[in-house]
C-alpha cells in the first residue's frame, strides 16, 4: 500500500462466543468510540487509540455471563487483523517502534517490530489478580492475540510498579506510543523497510 493511500480497515468477526465489529484508521487523530461491555477494557482501548493517534471504533457483544476472556481475546484478534490489513505491504513505514513510559510508581518499556512474524515476550506480572472486576491476566492474553494476528514482534517489559491499574495502563500507553512510531510513514523510506524486500513472512 502506498504512502498516499488510506490506511484503514474494517473487521467483522462473529462466533458462538462473540460478535465484534472493529474499524481503525492508522492516520487518524486518536478519536475513539468503544463499547465492549467490559468497562476497564473500554478504558484501555480508549487509551490505546488516543496514544497511538489512530481512530478506533469497537463494538463487541460477548458471553460475559461466562467471563470476560472471550471478549477481550477476540477484540485482540480483530485489532491485530485490522492492523495487518491497514498496513498493506508496509511500504514506507518506519517498521520499528519503542517507548518507555512512566506512570507514577510504574515504568514500562514496549518495543514493536512489524516484521510479518508473530512473537510476544510479556515481561510483566501483576501484584493483584483483579483490577476491579477485570482479570489482570487478560492484559497479556489481549496482546498475545494482537501480536499473533498483526504478525508482529512485541516485547513488553515492566521495570517496576506496585499498582495493577497503573501497570496495565502503562502497558497500553507504552505499546500505543511504540505502535504510533512503527506505523509512521518515513519520508526517507520509499520501499519496504527490509533487505528481504518483504515484510509478509
């Protein structure tokens, strides 16, 4: 996809467990409209869109009477697929992004490579199993789904932190900022930023 073409995607995914519609624009201004039925997750997705400076719309209906896992993971699947679709052949992008973000007592580094290969290293643990009624472990599950479907390398490192809410928020913000850098058009890069000539595998 050329640098002058719209970098947008619309994904619909319906299973017996979830029904999700997701739209994004990589060249937006951070406008978000998110409703998943999971309040804390909506907050994290809103932060993601704002700090990545991507427009993001998410509508999700899931089997929340079971738990929140299917909804969170399946939104991650849809977001990853949307990122891959919107990036196209990844021509002229910076490809790599990284950001170290402080949030009060918490410090997180996130680094991303839009390599066409999926790998997640999640070096963060949570001091509490719940953030309100949200399962802390779902943060890793969400980013695993994103990385697997966007076909990117993603490394998340928690340097230190005490508050589970702050840790989750710092992870989403740092990763959003890293993603913003990675998808940015590089005026010095006319082709695909790889000596292989492709970032599809």
